[in-house]
C-alpha cells in the first residue's frame, strides 16, 4: 500500500535542476534529492522546513547547503559539499524517541500533497487520551494524557490517583465528546496495568509532576488514534503552543464533555516567577525552574483548567503530518495553575525535554521494533 505524505517544505522558486547551484538561508548550496541531504533530514526532525529547488516527478529536490568546514586534502583548502547519505540517518546520535516516532510515522516514500487547510476537530489531536477512575460502569474522566507509543500514555503524576475514586484505571483514546457515541469519533478503551510516577515526584511540591500509564494491549493506530512525538530540546521553534483537554471552561464552570483546545504562548521564567511569587514554598521551594517547567498563557484569560491535568501542551509537527493524520510534538504536561481564566495568569507544565531520558528508558525498554 502506498502512503501519501504531506511534507512541509518552502518552495524557493529556483527551478534549478539536480546538481545546480542554489542559495538557502543566505548560504550557497547545490540542489539534491531530499533523501540524499542530511541537512534537510535534520531540519525535518527539528520540525523545520528545508527549501525546494524543484520537483523531480513527485520527489522534492532540496537546496542542500555547502558545509563550512574546510577539508585539507591538498595544498589548497576546499569546501566540502554535503554528500549523499550512505547510511541511515537514524543513527545513535538521534534521540531514541525521535527514531521511534519516525517508525510510527514512516517516511519511506516522499509523495507531496497539498494540505487543504485545517483538519477537522475529530482528528485534530489523535494522541489525546482521557484518563478514567472509579468502576467500569461508572467511569469518571478526570484527567488527560498523551499517547506516545504502542502501549504508553504520558500524564501527570498527580493524576495517578484520586482521593474520592482511587487509582486511575482506564484510558480512552480517539474520542471527541465523552458524553455521546454519536460524534465523529472512533474510541478505543483500555485498562491501565501499570502506573509509573517519576521517582522524584514528592507532593505537595509541584516538581517532576509527570507519569506513565501502561495499557493492557497494543493500540490500533488509525486516523483518530496516533502517537505524539517528544520534544527533545529545551528550545521550542514554534511560538504558538496548544493545550487540549476536557477540563472546565471557566473557573466556576462545569467540565466540558467535548474536547477543547486553546492557543497559548510561552511565558519566560522571570515573568512566571512574578506570577507565582506569593505561592507557598511547600509547593514551589525553588520557584519556577525553566529547565523543568514551562509557563504558558494567553490573551483574555486563556488557560488550562481543572480536569485538564495530565493533558498535552503541544505544537504541530509539520514534518511528520501525512495524509489526514495530524502529528504533534509533546512539549509539556499540564501540571498546575492558579484560578484559571481570571485575569492575567499562566498554567505551568512539566517540560518534556527534561524527562526524555527517563521516558525513553521505560517506554521503549521492551517494545518490539
């Protein structure tokens, strides 16, 4: 079966043939096939866009920059051109989580298709998970989560148990409106067989509020259910972040049965600490530490609310979204906040990049390739 991919690329209009000279981002280069340009592959892995010289059939020809390193193979120094790849780019210097994400969203054939605008809400966040409590016939969906592999969901550590309903027991994937079966959704329900809190999570302190849920069986990937990728670097290239969940739509409001999303912007560490300067040291003994936490807020009181805990803070992964499947990169896990939606405030999220090593050691410790 042939899979059609959407590869987010910038067309620079050179109409240059394979091997001809070009310019990309102020650097000289040569036009090469995408699959032969390690520079272009690295850009896609970083959720960035390489430039196109032209198309050769359906494959893009990329402007591949000349490397600045000098190779002294003779009396005169020469510039080394980025050569065709003779080995797989998925080597050990690429984080395991990225290698696994490429397996979940393979790119063996690069067919170019035109995206017809924003995808419909039912398939917009296929990694979104609802975390349930109580007995099977009376499930209470109190937290969110993110599917990141064939059997694991990332959530907040404080979502592993509820004083009223006990331990988290259920996960639902692929749903849109939790109150009906008539929506455009294809839910899959799972039993949680293992709850794994980060070893350094020590409530009431808010640090390391991240956990994993292992499901009782392998997930069936569909247009409605598909894993997110993990952010592996502290720097996030996108300026607009999106949070999703079934939480309250206002501080005093009811929880939404319909999956909601809100666009937010990252708030710097100094500004976030000012917003939380009156918070007791029992909760934040070291304040907001940007290495482990992300602050994000929006205009007009946009924020995450109660019930959104454990859910994703994400950016769209332009390089890996294909056909009608939306792929996102998980940058944070909803952890805590103030009175949501009331004036200038910000939610705080566990920063995924800080925990990649711990997550990888568990998620893919036993998963088959």
